[in-house]
C-alpha cells in the first residue's frame, strides 16, 4: 500500500488527477481507482508536443488506461515551444507555468475542487534544494504544500522506493519519459547528479532536508504573524513604502508574500528583492520586472505588484456560470455571491467583452460619458483598462467589472430576478 492519507480527500466531490503516465502518477491513479469513489474524480493529461512519438505514446497510454478502468479523461494539447518563445521562458519553466495555468483554470472555473498531482517525497527534497540554490528565504525552505487551494499533493510523504514496490506488487503499468535523464534540465541534474553526490557524503541528507522543512514551516508561521500585510488592488496588491524602509527579514517577507499573491515566487531571487527595495528611494512611476510576467511599480507612497502584460480574451454571450476571461474570473449567479447586483431581464441580452472605441457608460443615478472618461474618473490603472471585462450591448455599457453596473440595469421595485456578478483577479 501507499502511505496516502484518505482523509485528505474528504470534503471534495470533484477532483481531477493530473496523470502523465510515469511511475509516480500511475501509482497514484491506481491507488485512487481502488480507494476512492469513481464518481468523484476524473483525469487530465497534458500533451506538451515536445517529444514527438514518445509524447504521443504517453498521451495515448493514459487515455487507454482510463478507458479500460471507466475513468473520464480529458487531454490538453499544448504547444509549449511557441509558448516559451513568446514569453521568454525556458522549456522547463514554460511547461511548468502552462501546466499550472491549466490546473488553476480547472479549479477557478469550478470544474474541479482540486487538481491532484503525484509530487512525492523526492520531489519535495529537490524543490527545497532548488529554492536554496536560487537564494530562497524561509518560505522556500517550507517546500510544497499538501493543499495550496489549487493543487492537492497527497504523496509528499511517499518515497520512490515505496512507489516502486507498489507498482511491482500490483502489476501497475507505466511509461518512461526519456527526458527525465537529460541533464540540461535543472531538476534532472539536481535529482540525478547533485543529490546523489550529496547523499554519498551525507546518507540521511534527504530526511534532514525534510526535517529542516518542518522547522521552517513553524518558523514561517511565526514570521507571517508579524509581517506587514499587503493591500489588495484591483489588478494586484500593494505594500506601503513605510513598511519597507527597514530592509529587515519582515519587510523581505512582506515582499515575498506580495509577489506570491499575484504570481509564482518559485524563481524569485535575492536580487529581485533588492531591486524592489530600491524602488522605495525612486520617484513614482519607476518599476522593476520580476519573473513570470510580473512587475513592481512605485506609485506615490506604495509599491504595487501586478502582472506586466494583460491577457486578452474573446467576447462571450452573457449567461449564468463561471468564466475565466483573460486575467479575470467572472462568476455570474442567481445566488448572492457578494458581487455586483443587476436586473437579469435587463442585462441578459448582452455580451462580456473588452472595451472598444465609442463605448459609453451611464453610472447608477449619474450622467453618461465615454467609457474612457469614466475609467479616468475612477483612476483605473491604465495598464488594465483595455483588458477589463465589460458587459455591453452594442456600444452601451451595462457594467464595468469589477467596478460598477450601469443605471439602466440596476435593480428597482419592478425587478423580477436579480443576478450577482462577482469578479476576481486571477493570480
């Protein structure tokens, strides 16, 4: 048996298992098939289109295995090389980022409560080492969480030896990814060279690294309790300049937490933190670029952390449901979700789009003006104005998300049915 805590899965009715076909993921899938309700989970496999026939073999293997076991399987066909070229990522970075984006969209769109991955004990050890080598702080030493709100990692305490025994004892088939042994990838070099050499000198290095992780988690909890808190902005988060003047461990942690709130901090290094501190001495408008399409900008008495480039999206008809639109999650519901309120009959024959030239907006109990002038009046950041979700019919704007609904769709005494529109920025 695999030492997986069944309790981790309690309370979730829609789980999606991310399966590649390799040893770890097939052990996890076999365990799930034999220990969980089949109605509560499905499988997703991502074909990166990087390894030619071998990658196609892996994809087809997972699809066939799921079919034979009565498990629903969805395939994502991705073109990772063009994606990396467009954004300036290495193949290793780009594949990881795109996978995370897919998993995040599955959860945010309510198609899954969590995406379950096969990260195991050795993966945790390797990740902590990589954080150390990149110049991580205490938070990086904590390693991966079992449940981070998007991913559920039930095998972090399971060793590779335990997985090998499980596969053999249960005759579980799997495929081998030949790129796992290519040393051009940093994680492979850590796994196949660096860690092995360390363990020749310190045989218990792996367990000691995990012990350090446990200590770091407790230390991090104490630091977080005393760290300056960031403030949510419409397109990110911000920290007060006064909270960063000391350049101590608490202000450094505040920066890490802020970056973590808008993107991934995996590749955030000491140099990036120093660059952010330097903004406290510069004039408003100065900015520094950070990993993975994020940036920090000095805006008067604060530093704002947000996406550097916004995502466009295609227009869609207005309807009830959850929609990932560019960098925004829009939840439209007849149940009160805490969002903007509108008259359903008045707003239903519209589309959700990005702004176009000539759009006008009439504020609730206010005057009519161009959408551009309205956005200027409310001081919406210029970097996001063209990418905001707009609910409109022709050139008439019914709502500017996440800010305000128009007077013409506001609820009144004649409203028969209310619709709630909640809009959140996606990390």
